[in-house]
């Protein structure tokens, strides 16, 4: 049984091509466009977690971010 939401959009997270769902949620559901790139998605997420952590330790009112760029809808 698959509990993941229906993927509705495509785009990029950092340098990794992704599919996404629940874009209005605070934490959208994101997967790599192909299974062989899941490790690359993890690398990109880890990189931005490190950058956000580093910036938050030096900048008091820093609001972290992830570069999620949506390029279109998935055609059914």
C-alpha cells in the first residue's frame, strides 16, 4: 500500500530534478524524478541543511530556505 500523495508538479530542488505534491503545505512532498537520483536529492537536501544551520548560528534572525523551483504541472 502506497501512502504517498499524488504527484502533481515537476521542478528542481537545488540541482536535483524532482516531482512534488502538496505544494501549499509547509513541507511539500518531494521525490527525485527517477530512483537512481534519490542519493543526489539527499546530497542536495543535506547541503542546504548544513548551509541553513551554519547561517542560523551566525545570523540571529536568519530564516532558512530550500531552493525549490517548480517548473510545471505533470500531465496526466
